[in-house]
């Protein structure tokens, strides 16, 4: 069976822009048993020129090709085998092939690409019956071959190495690698936004509750229940025998002896009258509270909170850490959360407490009153709390409790590997809902190259709810607190 052989006059890019010849998939060029690669004078000259061009990839590849061609010359070989299977590939150096004069014009032999085409044309003429073609990836060479009818094969794109980085590219890569190395030794933060259930969310949807007023029937029923739970205590008028003083008057010692003989003294008329006035005031306050109960609920429900958690999971503490929470949107502002806000949000509304009826006074209490005012003791000096370098403090312009666009907290040191830090704030609305916007958390530090940022969309929706359930809950708490 006749072997199918092809001769390929190669362009420089086969030797300089492709992997080594023995690594190429030569079967991709076609169904050939043997491939002879011919290096012509223009390609050899370019390799000789480029082998001394520094230490870049192109110069290194040129030196490798120069060594292959040098081995052919030293061994006086017609060709050098470079691949045996699955396709036999030989490399040869032919520098004495003349340019085909019939192709000038249209070719311009002052151009390297055109000289390769002219050499391939001559080789075809000198070796009739041999399949001679050009192997190149350069558009100039392929276009000239096509224009003159010289057959060619295009080097597959998959054979080409990625473009070599320029000096600027290499410097940029080195700088990026150095930045990455430095970042690896920096603090590293994980941040999240949590909803009211403590679940991480990518969007906050908050209900802005609008409460309906209590109806007259609901208010009357609530007041009746409160009066039944705390009825007004009635007192009999004091009898002359129980009077602490004789009609003619006695001295203190006589009063004390009579108190010891007769036992505790009943409440004074003044205390009883005061209790009656307090009880009436309590009834009136209770009615006023239920009149405005829905307004109080509305104010409470509008404390719409946002909570971020963050932890330093890096290998270094963050120095001079700055945490910024900012509201994004025309209708949104942030307000610093007071320590009492959480308790106010989680606890029912406190109703006015019923007055405590006056009780009889014991001898011990009376004699105690007669001794005069007890000493208040030595006043203690106020000492401001010591500064904790690992605690977060509001910056001076963020210590206010009125709405602002951003709140900032600082800490001298944010250690790594510790429990996560929580950052809270309340939204303040510039207009009635529905309102949409976003809230942003940023973390800066002296030894942090790039700040950490998390932006969470916010949507505040209106929800109409009755007030009666919350009012009954508040009344239940009042009953559990004790009775008159």
C-alpha cells in the first residue's frame, strides 16, 4: 500500500507560536502517513535574528528551533525525525531553493511572506508528483498563496499558544500577585443582614403597621375589666377610740405608749382622701390611654429596625476599624437605636397602674418617721467608664438620636476569630409608605486595602391592623402585675 506523504513549507509561527513539534496533533492536518516540514531561508533568517532578542518566550522558542536546525547541519542530515507515531514527521532545512520568478509580480519578494510562497512554488515545480503546500497561520502568507494558486494548509487555532504578556502585562501581573499576597495577610470580613427572625436575607421587606382606633364599646369594656381587676377600696371613717391623739393633746411619749397598747394605727383621713383622688386620676388616665392607644402602637411599630452582623474571619486584627451604615433612597434615613428601643419593641404597651390603697402604719414606722431623715451616706464620685479598645463607639457626629443619612462606629481593634459583631439602626421615613430604597454597610480599616460592602434593598409596606388585641395584651400584663 502506497504511503500518503506531504511536504509543508512552514512559516515562522509554526516554530515560534506553537507548542513543541512532538506535542502537536499532526493528524488534524489530514489523512497523511508522513509529513515533511521544510524550513526555508526566510524562516531560518528570522529565527537567527530572534534567538538573541532577550529572554522572552519568542526568543526562547527561537533558540530551541535554532538548536534543532543546528543538529541537522552538524549531522549533515537531509532531515531530522521529530515524531514517529501516529504520523511520522520530519524536519528539514532547505536554504538553497530559489524564488519562483514567474510569481513576481504579483508577489513582492521584498516581503518575507511572499518569499515563502515563491519558495513553495519552486519546490512544487522541482518535485513533480509530490504534494507540496504551505503551512502557516499568517493572513499575509495565506492571502499571497491563495492569490497565486499555491496550495496551503492553515495551522489550526488550537495549536497556537496564548499571546505572550508584554513587559507591562508582566509588571501588572506581578503587582496583582503582590496585592493578593498582601490581602491574604489582611483582615477578612463576612457580613450579612438579618431579618426579625434572625435569618439572613438579601432583601428587607418590613411591615409599617397602621392601627385602627379602639371603638367606644371596646374602650368601655376594657375600662370595666380594669376597674373590676382593681376595685376602689372603701374605708370606714376613723373612730375616736382609734385617734392617735387625745382631745387635750399629749406629749410624744404618751402617744407612743398608747400606740403600743392599741396596736397599728389606721390610715389617716388625709391618706384616704389622697387615695381617692389618685384612683379617680387613674380612671381618667386609663380612658385617655385607650383613646390614643392606636397612636402609641403606630409610633412603636414605626421603629423599623435593620441589623447587620459581621465577623473578622481573616488572619489579622483590623486596626482603626470604621463601620458605616447608610440609608440609600430619598425617603429613607437612619436613626441611632437607643438601648431602650429593643425592650420597647418587644414588650407590650404599659397601661397606667392602679394606686395602692393606704394601709395602717406600725409603731416601728411611726417611730422611724419621728427620728427624722436618715443620713444619705457619703456621696460617691462619678467615674466615666474606661475606654475599651475593642469596643465600638459612635463617632461624635453619629451620637445623636435624630434621623441622619449615615451612622458611623469606630473601634481601635477588631480582632479575628472572635464572635460576630452586631450593628443596629432604625429607619426613619420622610413620607408615608410604601417606601423603597436600600441600606448599605461598609467596613473600613487602616490595614484593609479595599473596604467591604453589603447593600440590601429595602421595601416598607403598609399593613392595617386592629388595636384591640394589643390592648387586651396590655391589660393582661397590668392584671398580672398585682391588684389594688
